C-alpha cells in the first residue's frame, strides 16, 4: 500500500550539514547541487531508508535477494518504478522514487560491442535504491521538505522521526586546508602512450571512421581516508551543479560533475553536453586570456557542434517531431580549475516514452563517446584497454510521477578497498594536438588529485 505524504518544515536546513547527520547510513545518497546557479542548482536531495534495492551486472538483475538472468536491466527497473507510481500535484520535480547510477559499461547490453578491455575493480553496472524517505532542499526559496511513501512504516511517524533527528543539526566549519599526503598516483597510460592513442584516433578520423572520439585514462592511488571527508574537501574546492555522494556498503561514489546528461521534467527533455576546456589562470589577467581563447577557439566550437548534432539525433528518437531545439550554444561556464563550453538541447518527450526508456535510448551520453557513437565506442574499447566502469556513466533519480535528472559521471572518485579511482579525458578531433590533450587531462584532474 502506498501512503505518500509530504511535509514542509518550519526551518530551512543546509543540505551539506544535514547530510552530515546521515553520512554513515549505508545506502544513503546525497544529490547535491553545490554550485550556486539559479538555472541549474534549484534542489538538493537526501535519500534515506531504502525499501527496495536494484542492481545489475550484464544481463543479470538482482532485486533485494531475488536474481533474474538474461533480462534487460532498463526494462526490469522500469517495471519496478511502475509498481510504485504516484499521482500527486507538486511543483518539486522529485518527491519520491529511486536514486542510483548507470555505469558506462551497461551500454554493452544496448549495442553489440567488442569486449576486450580489463576490469581493474568490480562494482555493479547499475545500482538503484528505492527510498521510503526523501529530504528535499529548495535552494532558491530556502525551504525544506520531508516525504514518505509509507513502505517501511506509517508515513506520518517516519516523517516525525526524521524531523526529530534534525534537531541534532548543527553547522561546523568546513575543511579549508589540505593535508599534505604522500600518495603516489598511477595511471594506465603514460604521456607517450596517451599521445600515441590520440594519433591513432586521428588516423581513424582521417579514414572516415569517426568525426570525434572521447579518449580517457584512469588514475588511481592508495587511500584509506574517510570517503565523506574526501567529498567534503572536493565540495569545498570544486563546487558543481550535479554533485553526488553515494554511500554503498562496499564502495563510495564521490562526484563533482558539472555536466547534465538528461533531465525530464513534465515531459520536457533537456541535455547539456560539454566540449571545450581551458585551465583557470593564476591571476585575473590569465583567466581572461584563457577564457577568450576558449570562446574564440574554432576547434573547440566545432567539437561542441559535432556533439550537439549527435544529441539532437538521439533526442529525436524519443521526442515529438520538430520539437528538438538548441536553446543555448557556446555558453562559457566557470569552475574552480577549468572553463568549459556548454550547449543546451531540449525537446518534448513522446507520449509513450517513459523516463527510463528515454535514458535507455540515449545512453551513454554523446559528449563522452564521440560521433558516430557506436564506432566511437568500438575505438574506445580498443584503445583505452580498461573498462570505464561508472566513469562517464550517469548518476541521478527517477521520480514516481515520471520526472528524472541524470548527470554525466565526470570529476568523480570511486573509493573501494582503500583505493581511490578517477577517470579523465577529452574529445579528440582532427585538430587535436597530442601534447595539449595530455595536459588537458591534468587540468581536469587537478581538483580530484588535490583532495586525495
């Protein structure tokens, strides 16, 4: 029985300090719009008390302790979402549902791809918790809500329990300094090998296989620091609109992503691909120089245009005819260590296409594969040699009324077995300069390596 209730609290609580009360709860998830942005950072969410746990590896799905083999995980997840559907008028986009991730490698069930790369650490291809309770933070109106679906206990009493727990809320000083660590960082590519792979991609471009392909590498180190402390430092030094902290039993996901993959709110689909990067300068003059260089770079603009074209094509598969529009192009966004060029593409979802199906049809994001997408993914498999895992996948939510919002998993650390893993890379075009691409990966990794 579904007994949905929502309660607005008299006090506005800060999302980060509130999650400190729940950070040790296994399977809790924090979707954190940590960067101040009136358009992108409207809500943050804390998911508590899962009543159903969904995970998949390849075509095997586990729901709680029941295993289903040779199935499509997207279809099985959609069935589960449909069981708990609710119909409640509320302008908050996410009031009850499931939060989790799709790894890049779940794409192998969608397309016939070679499987020649190694897996350096093993986690599920997808993992979603269906939460009985959400704490919702309306960042712009400074309001806090608690919701309950009534699956684990009476909705009214479960809301009161959380409300009482929030009485222990207190702000404390966020870590400002960084402890010096003696970590040794390792990578699956050195500079020479990475540049050689970029040259091979350019050969594929010359031969007409692809127009653009995303080349990435893995960095890792030993690290036994508390995972949430790492997130705290990353949040302080590199705020982003699509951040997340996911506390699973065997691993933690520490994400500070600037990129939206797909949002579906009241039938309107939006994607925001990023292509084009420059480092932040050492002073305001250098900042301005790098910013202008990016804005005026024909190479970076053509790179973004290729991905915009791909995303328009992907959205056309799930949107009403003639509804797909580019609403923003070559927008410059500033982050702590880099500048990015961003575009926004929107469309109206077809009546018979659910949020889960929309994600399935467009997955993985074109900005982290290349164009044409399938050929780019084949080249990625050949050259990267390590499975990407959750890196360049998506983290987000499915609301029980049909809304959803998912990021692209970049600027993200995975903590497992006292090791920290991160991925970095960029789009390679015919104009790419091998040496520059190597240093772009370092610019993108600075914030993550800094907190480790």
